[in-house]
C-alpha cells in the first residue's frame, strides 16, 4: 500500500501580460509563496494512496477466495487463515467480509496485533477513522514496535490535522529502522507543512530509495524543490512521476506549474488541461486551466 502525496495548490495570482513581462520573476515568486502557504491545508486534507487499499482482482478472485476458504475449513481454529482471507477480501473491496474475518481471527487470538492493524486499514477505507485508530492503538499496546501500526495511525493523525502526533508516530517508526518508505514520505509531508524543505527533501529522497517505483515521493520532493526555487530539480521530479504513472492529475498539474513559472503558458495550459481531463474534479488543474487559457488565447 503505497504512500500519500502533497498536491500543489496553485494560488490565485495575476499572470504577466506582454506589457508586464519585466515583472514576471517577482510575480511568480509571490505566487509560489502563496502556493506554499497553502501546503499546510493541502497536506492535512489530501488522501494519498497509502491510506487506500489497492483493489487486486487476482487476490480477490473467486478462485483465490475459494482456495483460502478451503484452508480455513481444514483448520477452522487457526486465526492466520482468517487473517489471510480477510486481506484478500480487503483487496477485493469486500470490506464487510474482510472485517468479519479479522473479527474471527482476533476472537481466536486476542493478541493477534497484525489482524488489528489489518482491520484498521479496512476501517480506514470504510471511512471510519476513529475505529481504525482504536485498532492501531490496540495493536501497539500488544506490540509497541509494530511499524505498520505506527505509520497507519500517523497518517490518520496527519489527515486530521494532528500534525505533532503524526510526526511522533512517523519518527518512532523511523527510529525503529523501518524499511517502509511511507514513514519517510509522510514525515517529509510534515516537514513540508512546517516549511522545513531541506529536511523534507531528505525524507522524500529516502522514501524514493525504498520505493523507487512510487510517484508520490517524487511529487512531494518536487514541491519542496520549488519552495527552494530549484525549478530544474522540481521539473525533473515531476516528469519522472509522470513516467512512473501518467494517469495522475497531480503530476501533470505540478509539471504545468513549472511551465507557468517559466512563462511558457502554452505548455502550461496543455499540461493543466490534460490533468483536468484525467480528473475533472481536481481543482488545482481546473484553476490552472482557467488561468492559462485566457493568456494563451491572448497570445501570451
């Protein structure tokens, strides 16, 4: 389960007209300052893919479920069988059945901390963060060093605006030498919210080293590069995020912002427009289209 992203939230600002191109650098810098001021809000609200179960047809197939059910029927007192099938149901999007299996696993073994954490993830996907936190708390009472539960709980705290509590959980997971890139990615998001972009870049880089095929930390690192006015490295990160997954509106929107900062409004409009087609409800892309459409039509 992959990690969460910080989407850019382009601030409303005037774009340079042909008569005001001499003021372009000042205009763009002030726009970026406003953009980064909004990161705290975006960071708390963004739901990254780290919080959501990726549906997997193979794991959730009737054949796989039938095979796991056969194992359970052979040994109905083994909690692990229910835990494994519950995970498969979760991957299939059968959340109610998943909860039932995790309930049974916990009934058979009340100290099965992995089952509590698995049930917490399903509750998170069901829109029940309070129930999820309760399960993560129980898992950590049984095993205080369980990094999966620390990262899961930390991400719920982060999205609820409990930034200090979230930071403590991610920091603890990292102190435990977790190899889960989500801990570094999510701590990087908090550094970003706090304006500590050098530390954020270090954490995103560590997340990339642990999860090199995930586009989220490239987008996150690119945002912090922009905050430090390192457009070249930001642009490279956004482009690589697109190479890894070209269906993410966020990555195209971030790429467009760099084009916009450079004054290349035609390319910016194309990227914003592409992002808006990928996700018509993604407001940063909609706002970018609105800003650059008029500039392009006026021949800027």
